[in-house]
């Protein structure tokens, strides 16, 4: 897989809680609102717990934007 020069960072501008989904949206080139909807639907479909756990882990390990 070729490097695109992008790194995953938590967003400081597109954030609701910690900027995790905003950072994912920026990394994948998506609209942040669409990414949030996908994340919420995926979390609800998996009975919310795994989605919350993944969010918390990403909050801890993904660095914030500078």
C-alpha cells in the first residue's frame, strides 16, 4: 500500500466530543456529518457498546491536530 502522506489526527475544528470522527472524516476525505451518521448507525447496529469502546480507544491513541 502506497503512502499518501496523510496521517490520522483528531480534529480540532470538526469536533463534537474529542474530534475522533472528524479526524476520520478528514483522513478518508468525507463530509464530517456523513462520517458521524455512519459511525452512529454502525454503533447502534452493534448495540452501541463496541462503538463507544472503539471511540474511547481512538480518543486515547490518536494524537490531536497541531
